[in-house]
C-alpha cells in the first residue's frame, strides 16, 4: 500500500534573505524516525525546483510514501487539470505559509481557497494548515500611499479562521527544529497516515470478501419483476442562493451606514422591496399615498434617511464597479449594529425568527433594547393594516410571502437593471436575482480582470483582434478605477499581467501597464513583484516614475530649509 501527500504553498518569507532554508516536507522526511529510506535522486529534484517536487520514501517499514510539494500557487492558474488531479489523488493535503508574508496569505485566502474547496467538494481528504515562522511584528504606517502594512504578520486568529473554512487542522511551527517537525507536525501527519492506511485496508478486505463471495456456487434465484422508476426532484436552493448573494455582496445597489459613517452593510433593492412595504417607500417604488399604514410611513422616516452626499467611504464590491449604490443612513445605532443579522434573516427566508431573536440578544445584551429592535423588524415585515406579532413571524404565512414575493417584480421595469431582447420583444430582469440563481449569469455580470486576461489570450490565439482590443480596454478601465489604497492592498499582480500581455503580443496593454506602474511608483516599488521587472522595464519605470526623483530632491531641500530657518505658520 501507499500514502499520497500533496503539499501546497511556500513556508519561506518572500522578504527573507535565507533562501537555503529547507522546506517543511523535506525537513520531515530527513528527521522522522518512521522514514526508513529516501530516494537518493530527490536531492537533485529538490534543487531544480520544478512546478512541483516529488519525493518518495518508505514509512512504517514497507509502506510507500509519495509526496508532491507545490511551492508556487500558480499551478492553479496555469494548470487547473493537474492541480485538481493532485488533490483528487491525495490521501492528505498540507497547506503551508509563512506568518511573516501577509501578501501571500491574502492571495491564498482570496484566490486559491475557493479553488481548493471546489476541488474537495467531491472527496473527503484531511487537510493540515501549517503556519511557519516566528512573527516579526512592526507598527504599520497609516499613510494612504504607503504599503508597509503588507509586511505585517498573519495572526493566529486569521489562520484559525482559514482552517475553519476548509475544515482543516491548524498548526503553528515557530521554527523547523526537531520538536516542531518530528513530534508536533510529524505526530499529526502520521496520525492521518495511519487513518488512511486503515481505511485502505478496510476497503481492500471488503473487496476481497466480495470477490470470494462471487466465486461461490449460488443457487438459482427468481428475479423480482422490474419496478417502475421513481423520479425524484432536486431540492430547491432558492433560500440558500439568495443568502449567498448577501454574503458575497455581488451586484449590491444599497449601502447602509451608521450616522458616523464608520461601517457599511450592502444589500439589494429588489430583495428588500420584495419583503417590505417600508423599503418600497424608501426606494420610491411606492409613494406614501400608496401605503395605507401610517406606522410604516412613520417608521421609514424615523429609522432611515436616503443621503445624496458624496462623503461616504467606498464599499468593497465583489465584481466590477457599476452604478453607485444608494446610500442609506440608519438613525438608530442599536438597530444599525444588528442590521447584518436582520439582513441574514430576510435573505435566508424571513422565517427563522427564533434564530434572529437569539442573535440580537447575544449582540445587544439589553432586554429593553433587544425588544425595541425586534419590534422594528416586525413593523418592517408586517402586512399593511395588520400588526405583526412574533407568532405571525413564525407562521407559514410569512414563509409563503417570501417564497412568492419576488413575483411582484417579475417581467416589470420596476428596479430592473437588465433588459433581454428576444425576437423584437424586451424582457426586463434584475441583475442580483440572475447572479444569485444562475452561475452562467454570475460569470457574465461579474467578469474579473483575470477572466478578461484569459479571454484576451484566447482572442490572440484565434486572431479575433476586435475581441482582444475590447479585453485590453476593459482591463485598463478596471485598473484606472481602482483607488490608491485598494491598489496597494490587492493581491492582483500587475507584473504578471505585464508578462502575459507581452507574451501574447498585446503591445497596447503592455505599454500601458508599464506607464501605470511608473505613474503609481510609490505603491508598486514597495511590492515584491517589483523585483521581477526586467532591466529594461525597470529602467523605463525609473525614467517615467511619478513623483520624479528631481521633485523628491527639491522637496527634501525645501523641508531642510524650513526646519533650518525655524519657520512657523503665520496663522498659528
């Protein structure tokens, strides 16, 4: 028998100068007492550093151990088939990262964890997350153009949260010594190896028994008449799809803020209006004259204000920027703090009232304030002219209302932001509902820069020049719309885009990207990817950088002059 281990990620800090540090898996194979033999050719393979390095060893005496170590996450981008095959054939998966490389961890969390979860959806494989290194914390700079906070450490809570998302075992290895490698990491790894071998032995025994049973001479058996097949319908994912829409904030067109504008909670007009007359009034789907319940009108006026000022913080959307969301200020601070739980209640079906009560009680911890918030929720959801009690909120009537409420906006131009043209006829629809219920629509309405680059590659391959130019324009437009702070914190590698643009003969895009790096020199010069520029590219960027070296020199001279003269502000 054999045990297959697949390791992803790099345990080295990309800022560290110690490039000769051995890897976690290689250190384990060299230190573990259970390893009786290692393939001698592995040293050369280890030094060559291919896409993934393969180790072979003997463990538990005669069990073959096969390890594939993939230090670069790019294998998921460049070869999805190979990466999926590696995960599918693995008995144990190890994910490694350095606690001092926040950029790599954020890229892992944002870009590659969803891919791993997708690959693991059809199999049950134990996952070990190993956080490696001693933290070197520093005080991050708050300058909007400074990216020194990218050097901050990955905290234990962030690692634990990642392990929860993947259902993994979380380990912290402060150094790759005998204790952490042989006893701590090795103990957990060998436990899962034993579990894997036991499972394989059990399956092998069952298969052997089944084979032996088939070889016995069996008496003839009278077959039963065939039964008519029973068709089983697939369970509805309606509530889950809408709840996921809220969690991902795709196509959000409403942003709720407290009065101090400290936080933001995003939502969707069509969902809110489908369950409440109050939101119809707030977003001008109905007027006050159309709503025959004064309490709803009063509640809308007392609780919310639609603000048209432009002084709001930018909300983070998972997708390309579209129409700016409607900004709503929540006047009640306690209600605003509970708004995420209230929206989860609405998007999950508006019938899990007991769960909402528990969530609000746990957050507010004041019986009087808790009751006040719950009464406001009842008023928002109630049928016009009728009081909505807790009993009503638990009833089947609310469930039925929610499951059919979106029909109010079916095939109407009210709140519609998508128009389908079919054989001369037009059909209005809503982007948020389409994205929530259809993966194809979600991909169409939420194309990312990386997807546009992939399409550009295909367009260049088949010489569809107009499509290639459209992709170039889309990528440029998206990058231009990114604010400096988002550009500094994004895990998207502009240098990688430059490489792909050059390789696929996209001269317009590659030239623009070089100017883009030069124009945002203070941001990109702090990123590790800046070191990957070629000599010619670095020379171009330094020549066209902004601010220029001359300006910075003049600024420094001026500051020295001001300090030397001890000048003071005339106003102060």
